[in-house]
C-alpha cells in the first residue's frame, strides 16, 4: 500500500513539473523579453497564456505536500526542517509572483508596471530553482531521517542541488516556450510563433547540455542516485533522451504540435527516472518508503481520497485546460487602466431638457 501512495506522490510531482513548470517558464521568457517596447508582444502572449490557469497549476503542489505530510510524516518533518530556507524562499516567491502578475495589469504608471513585472519574472525563476535545489538535497542524501534537521545550508547549497535548480529552470523554460508556440499560432501570429520556436530550440539544447554535465556531478556527489539512473531507471532516461531529441528535430522542422507532446514526455520521463532511481528510499540510504509510511488505515484513507478526487476534481481540470487550449476562457483580471474610457457619470444617460430660443 505504501508503494501505491508513493506512486501517487510521484505522479503528482510529474504533473506539477509539466503544468506548473511551464507556468514558471513563462516568467523566464517574460524576464528575458527585453525592454517595454520590444517585449510588449511576447509579454502579452505570456499573460494571455497563463492567465486562466496559473492558480489551478499550484493545486498540484498543495496536493504533494498534503500527501507527503499525511502518508510519510517522518520524511516530511526531515525535509521541511532541513530545507526550510529554500522552501520558505519558494513560498514567498509564489506569493510575490501571483500578486505581481495581478497588480501589473491594474496599474497605469510604466514605472509601477516594471516593478511588478520584474518581481513576477524574477520570482518565476527563483521558485523552480529552489524546488530543484530541494530535490537535489533529498537525492544526494543530505536530509537525515528520524524527523531531524540537517545542515540548513549545505543541504541545498551543494553540487547536486545547484544542478537540480539550474536544470529545473531550463526545463521549465523549455516547456513554456514549446507551449507558447502553439498559443501564438492559435492567435494567428506567425512571427511570434517563430520567436518562441527559436527560444524553445535554445532551451532544449541548454537543458540537454546541463543534463549531460550533470551525469558527472551525480557520479561524484550523489552516487546512489547515479547508480539508480544507470540501472533500474535507465529505460526512462533513454526515453527522455529520445523524446527530447525528437522534439528538437520537430522544432527545427517547425512541427510544433508533435514537439509539444514529445517535450512533455521528455520532462515527465526524467522526473519519473529520479523517483525510480531513488527506489526504495524516500531519503536515499537512510529512510525507505515502507519504513516512513503511516499506518495502513491512514494510507487507505489517502488512496480513497485520491480516488474521489480523480472522479470529482480531475474532470474539472480537464475541462479548464481544454477550454483554455480552445481560447474559450476570458483573460484573467482587468485590462490596462490606460486603455479604459473616461469614467462617465451614472446620470449621463438621462437627456437634459433643452430650451428653444
């Protein structure tokens, strides 16, 4: 039963990486779009793309924390006590990112728009980096078992954590650029689609170089994970490489639809490979999944709740994403205040009597 709950937890991480990761990646392209005039069109496309779904994407993160806390409380305690610094930075970044995304659309002065836009963009890079660093700290065995706190700095400032953080940012940017190609084409903007296609190819190559370099890092700094990736998780690693290469070929040939599917599989496969490589540990070489698991009654309740959520909640998510892809959802928030017509008096519609001279 503990294995089933762990599989659900890994699936939730994959979904957050695919949906939430692309959400954060859009912020990366917002950050690198250039000045106010040059970056106006890309930023407009980014805002239209993530506006209807960005809040929904974070439901997966909440689900991850709830399942981990309920089902594997000892691991949850160790992770949060040891890695509270990057987790706190990530939480603060998510709050600032959401507030800035909303406020940027409601203010008129360009200076204020730049402040909120910069906060949104920087937070979009900082949050996935911190989550990647957390994953690296766990994978490299720097989180002790027993619900104890480990080193608050070395646990996330180390070679594997840096690799995890940088790779998370690159993968998020890659996914986002691939998604934005489709959104630009749906809007009938071929020039903007080419803009994001070039960036998707650059992000794909960058992520591949980081991952290849990371093999050397893992061999020296996270040996258990390295051994798992080169043995039981090797088929998933190969699948990720093949799909990533296929997506890049399709991007070069300007076949974005197939590239999007392959890009999703490539990222999902490498996240799954991480989980399989750690097996059977939640905290490598110190705490196994079975040892960390809650009593069977608790695990049964979690699985029942997950089953109910799959029946009740997932159809709503599927409908939301389907409507978003078809462009049937209104853009979130209010329009730019500078574009609003002058306020009219509620009595303006009443015709004033005129007098004949």
